[in-house]
C-alpha cells in the first residue's frame, strides 16, 4: 500500500511539473509573438513619422501608414526566414511604391 501511494505521489508530482513547464512554454511563445508584433508596429510608426517630418527633403509623396506597416512586416518575415537579399529587399520596396501609388490614385479618384 505504501509503494502504491509513493508511486501515485511521484506520478502526480511529475504530471504537475510537466503541466507547469508546458504552461510556461506556451505563455512564452505567445508573449514573444505579441512583443514581435508590437516592435514591428512601433518601428513602422517611427519610420512613418520620420518620413513625414522629412517629406520636404525626400519626395513630395508620403506612403500611408498601412503601406509602411506592410513593408516592415514583409521585411521581418524575410529576416526570420533568413531570406533577406538585395533582390528580395528591392522587390519589397517596389511593392511598397506600387501600393503607395495605388492608394494615392484611389484617393484622387474619390476626390474628383
């Protein structure tokens, strides 16, 4: 009887430990995802802010925030996949320019 209680206690302790470790791992994964999204959003916003502040020096056109956010998301995805190359960066930049121009055209079409 004592051996059965001892084994049941050890199994219960092991199960409790594994459950705690599993909970910590899941919390850590979701916290890292949330932190990565927050950092990406803040970086994109700072980029937008700097482009707006220096618009007169750069170009008369300023990309909208969603376009800049999509640009940064794609860049981070390439970095995470270890596929960021000059060609892939140029493709993303070209897509950003196309999206910005399409949005500006849509705004002009709505205002006329």
